[in-house]
C-alpha cells in the first residue's frame, strides 16, 4: 500500500504512474491531505464567507456564469446556483474514460483545490478523498470539453456524481457495480464552480499518454536496434563522440541505449569491415529522430507537472482577502504539449514503418522477399507492412494540431479556447497506434534475425527475440496471421518484452 500526500505543490510523475497503474483505483494507492494545506484551505474559505457576509459581488459565487456574469443572484440562492451550474454543465458524451484515468482526474482536482486559492471548504476535499480511497470512481465523458473555462463538461459530470445524479463505478470484492453515491455532497457557495474550473480531464489523459510514451520510446529503441541487426547496419553512427558534438539530451540517451543493446553482437562483428559506406536514414539517424521525440516528451512532462501542481480556478482568493478573476483555467499549455506529443509520436511511427518496409522489401533488405523462405508461393509479411502503412497514415492525420481550432463559446465571452481535451485524446490515440506500428516492426525484425543464423545478435536483442518467439514461431510459410498481429501489438505483451530486454541489458534511459 502506498500513500500519496496531497499539498497542491509536490505531486510528481511517479505518483501519476502509480495512480494510473492501480487497476482498482484506491486499492494499492491511498490519498491523504497535507495538514498544513488543509489549514490554509480553511483560512482562505473564511475569506469567501466574509466577503459574502459583507455583500460583495464575486463572480460565480453570487452572479451568473460566462455572459451572465453581470446578473446578480440573491444571497438565499447561492447554493442553488452551484447545484444548477453542475446540472446544466454536465452535457458531455461518450462515457468511455478508463476508470484509472477517471480516478486520476479526481486526484488532480483535489491537488489543485488543496492549495486553498479556490476558496472551497475542507469538507469537499474530504469527500473526494474518501471517494477515491473507497474505490468509487466517477463515470466521466470523453467528448464535450474545449479546455476553457477548464474541462467544464467532464468535471461537471464529476460534480453530478457528488450530487447523487451522475453514476460512478463502485469497486468492491472484485466486482464493479455502476450506481449513484449513497450520500450526496452539499455544495456550498463557490464550490461547484471551483470543482469545474481547470483542465484536470485533459491533464489526466495527457498523463496517461506520457506514461505510455515512456514505454513506447524504449520499444522504439529496441525495435530500431533489432532492425539494425537484421539489416546488418553499421554501429558507427552510434559512436559517443558523434553525439557529444551535437548534445541534444534525447539524442545522446538514445545512442547510449543502442550501444547498450548492441553489446556482444556477433552479427555486427561479421560485417565490421564491409564496403558499405553508410546506411539509410531510418537506421543511421535513429538517435536524432528518437532523441528529438524524447525531448518533446520531456517538455510535455514538465508542462504537465507544472499544471497539476497549480491553482486553476476563477476567481482566486488570496491570504489578504483579495478575490481576483483571471484565466488560470485556460488549457493552452496542456493543449500545446499534447499536440507536440502527437506530432513527435508520428515521427516515431514514420521511421519505424520505414525500417519495417526496408526489411520486407527484397530490393532493400538482402533478406528473402517479405521475410518468408519460399516467397511467391507464400506472401509472408507483405500485409504486415500494409497494416503498418495504414496505421501510419492514420497517425499522420491524427497528429494535426487541435489547439489551432479555437471556436468562441458561451455567447462570445469565452472567445478563445484551446481544445485541450481533444488534443490530449488525439495524442493518446497517436501514442497507442505508434506502439502498434513498433510492435509490427518487432515482428519483422525477429523474422529477419532468424535468417542470419547461426550469427547471433547481442544478448539484449536475443532477449527480445526469445520473448517474441515464446508466443510467435518463425514464419515457415503462410498461416493465419491475425492472432500473431494481435499479440505483437498488445500493450501487456510489449511491456513484458521491454522488461525482458532490460533484464538482459540493464535499465534503458
């Protein structure tokens, strides 16, 4: 059991990984609120209560929302206003968000609110923490948010769950039941508005994407190295001196990974003095391409961690009693980070597909056509390259940025929106499809290596080859490939392959 203490400032990437990796949210990871943070929450809540008692006008507390900001609401109706906000704004579609990602949405919202600047009561935070710790996860929609004023529709659905209107998944004794909460929460003045002002849905989906991207980047280095071995490429482009004189961090890390993965290769030794001057870009430029993708992922992670440790509400309350309306809910940082990840992953898919094509194309590979012994009678992996090309085309389309497509909303009051939620969803899809393209490359690389026997690759590449051959035998001739394609592109299988390789090579960067 791991306990994560939330104080609004120190939630790290490892904690996000732990939450997303908990198949039953709240089972392996529990939440706890920082006592000093809760004390600050209570103190700043008093500022809101005092301002209301003094008859001050505060946006969203005793006024309408968006274009209705100038409409004053009677003091007797401020709690009804909060309830109405949640019910009217819970208009999302496609309730397909994975439970662990939905649980992370809850955690991220707690972590923002516990900073205190949103002016909520400690009671709201206690309710959300207990919900998580009791493995109660809101059913949240994937479609509807534009990422400003926050992820309004999915977070309003979270609010609807707290009201007893929306449904949640209750994990109990190994079962999942969908039902409403037994004890609804009573929202005080400003609390519903505070719950929905932020891009925690977009951030949670980006976090899921970046966790997957970590494995995808390692897979890409493994697949690239296997293909290099199968195609009898040169080790020279990975010389440390080459990358020291162009010191992009990701590039150096990838070159180091490949040197580690090539260690002990007998295939490399067999053609150390061959007459080939240089390899094609898809082999020679692996560090430059894979490394640039790593650097983008690092930027996106830094952006994400800044966002998840921020106060994103509107208005914000401060220690001196000032209540300031501003725009911290705007999801532009997350939108741009997600779009960047999608574009970067598309580059990873592009170069992977080129290596796969080079292995199956007899004009380029120096291997049997389409990696099958009796080609002509047999088509071998011809259609595996077609599948990779199809996926890559889809990835390229999905990599087009969402953040440039602002459409004014709420009567023109919210006239520039970032489309952060869609950007995050697309980035996630691109990441998983890129992983699948790399899986297909691994399938072909394993077959290519078999044609080079008795020469052996390095122990790390052998480990990857063994893991594949444990599930998928050498392709002697045409057979039903669908189950094998499903296996090689399965996330759990690919995760086990990375583990097997790292056991042989040591940790990959």
